[in-house]
C-alpha cells in the first residue's frame, strides 16, 4: 500500500514548492530534501533534475539557477512537487 505525501517521513516536511537562496526565501532546502533520490539529471552540471521520494514515490522537479554576476554571485534552488503522470513522462524521456 502506498502512503500519501502528508504521511511520509520525508515529504510531509516539503511543501508543494520550496525555494531556497533567492531573496526573501530560506537559505537552503529543508534537510529532508536530501533524502530524495535522483532519477534523471545526475550530472552535477545539469540545472534540472527529476527526483522521487523512496518512501512514498512522490515526484519532484528540482531546479538550480545561478546569477553569473561576478560582483554579486548568487544561486538558488527550487523543489516543486509534480504529478505522478508528469514524473513518469519525465523519467521516460530522461527529463
């Protein structure tokens, strides 16, 4: 039986969209985000990754972006919960 994200030990701490690093957001993603497995976009230089919770199977789209202004370097991350259908579609085509 599959558990819902609200009952999951990882996903219950992750909202539908979590942003970190951008002005007005927290400085880093919640610790629980590190418990997600990467399904596509394994290369460290890839800006978009498909992630999935190993406990409940919920899919997430992870994005990393960086301000390349050498006077004010910034980076930020976004973790967005996506539907199972979209997650399967991204996984089948390698994101």
